[in-house]
C-alpha cells in the first residue's frame, strides 16, 4: 500500500513514496523511488533499513568498533576458539570458513582470519595484511566451489556502520547457489 509522497525528491528521481508493509512495525518502511540514471526507464529501485543495518547501528552505539580495536574478544574470536559452535566448512592455520547463522542465499558462509591482527574492518588494513587478505579471498573461492557454486558467487566485505558491519572482526561474506541480482545494494 503506497502512502503519500514524503519529503523532497532526490535530485535525479521522478517518484518517491513510502510503502508500509502490512503486519510490520511502523518503523519498517521501504522507500521506493524511480531513479532514471541507475535503474533504467520505468523501473523502481527499493531501498530499506534491514535488520543487518539496524544491527550495525546498534553495534556502533554499544562501542563495538572501539572495543574490538582495543583487543576485546568478538563473536568470531569465540567461534575460532570453539567457545561458540559453528558449522565449519574450512579451516587452516590462518583462516576459518563457516556457514552464516542467518543465510541470505542458498549458499552463504563467512571467511575470517583466525587472528585479527588489527583487522577489525577492511578500512583498517595495511600493507602487512596483503598476504592475509589474498588468502581469505582464495579460501572464499575454494569453499564456494566446494559448496557447489561453479556457476558463480559473490563476495562482500561490509565496512563500518554505513556498510552494515555489525561484527568488528574482518569477514568476507560469500553468497551463491542461485541467480544473484544487481545492484546488490
């Protein structure tokens, strides 16, 4: 159900409306707009603050980025140390791959460094991290193929609150097992 137009139109948009989905809380809104430059004639682009976006905001509010930078143990550290169970798909001396607890595709797993070494997020990497980052991407590819994604897959690294990062331990999401859409945001 479409409500009245809300707020000023984005400079390149022709149509803006709020869509309240039946049965959802009032703060679960989906903003629809027609963006002729990105979407093509007659197509609507859907944007929403999903649960992951909300989790990222809560993570920042709780001080998680600063705590992780100071060396506080993260959820992923607990998975590495086997304090928290996970479905592990791959493990070597530097990397761990495990199934996402909230999968967004038929195949959805994470690849993490076993030792953060200051890598709380991608924007914190330095030259010393190049071999590790390359290894994480190689593990992502190896496990994606092992999980049946021969026709393709997508890797995503969320960085910071606007990138929907909720755990401040660098991690690579790998999605596959179906035709993925574009753009991803």
